[in-house]
C-alpha cells in the first residue's frame, strides 16, 4: 500500500507539471501566474542537469524582475512563438506539424494523429480555443490527462489498466513530444530575448527527457512492458 501511495504522489506531481508547462506556452504570462511563481521553490536535485539548470534560471529571473516584467514577457512571447515582428522563420512556432513536415507547415499529419489520440479518449478541443490540436500546450495537457487516468487505475489497483495507461503515455511521449520538442526548445533558446523563456525551454526539454526514464522505471517496477525507441 505504501508503494501505491508513492506512485500516486509521483503521478500527481507529473500531472501538475505537465499542466504547469502547458500554461507557459498557451498564452502570455499574467500577473496571477507571475505572483504564484514568485512564491515557488524549485528543486535543485531533479535527475537531469538541463532541468536543474532551467529551474535555477527561473529562480534567478524571478529574483530580479525588471520594472515591467509582464510587458517584457508578452513581447517575448509574441516574438518567439507567434513570430511577431519577425521576417522569415526566426521563431519557435509551437506546433508539431511545423517540426515534422517537410515544408514546415501547420495542420499536417501530426495534427491529424493527435486529434485521433484525443478523440480515442473522448476529448475534443474547446470551440473557443483557436489553437491547432498539435500545439505544444495541448499535447502537454493531454499527457496530464493520461497521468490522471493512471492515478485512477492505481487507486483501484486495476493492473491491466495501469499497463495500458503507462504504454499510452510512453507512446505519446515518444511519438508526439520527444520527436520534435528538443528542436523546438533549441529554437526557443536561440530566439528568446528573456531568460525566462530560455529557462522554460530548458525545463521542458530536460523534463521530457527525464519522463522517459520515469516511465521506464514505473513500468519495470509494476511489471509492465512499454515500447521505447531509445
């Protein structure tokens, strides 16, 4: 029972972090989120050097906010993720299709594939949300949803369901995050003007890399085999 409690705590933390990361990419930072982050403590030992560096950079940024951080971050968000004021492709467009299609276009095969994955879970994008389904924020939120399903399976000790949940997470991680997010995060670091978004890129990339190990370990400990393309 103690081990199940450990799993539940771990999965809850993973769900929360996926939601947290998704929020960074979905819309600009607002005062509520900035205030919340100023009161946070980030881990120093987290199993991945890039992730730890990203947390350190976030702490440093939050300790030294300028006179108008919301404007600074809004301008950087628009430039990095929307290409505002940019000529050419010098931006980190947050869509899987851009990074996995030959012509770097949106709404390509990757979008169709994630739509199928969402619908298989009975999920549909809100009609008011003007984001393609393969936007990084929605893919991260989907991983959070899969984590929540895994929690429920652990609570009821439904081990076949646990097996399915962990396999689904590994497959989505491999096929729709690790296949393009490293290049996306490298572009963020290249084009971001604030240390904040450079830090977010490091946290995102480091955490997703760590996730592969976490899922492998959980699967091994629970006797579940997952398909990994390591």
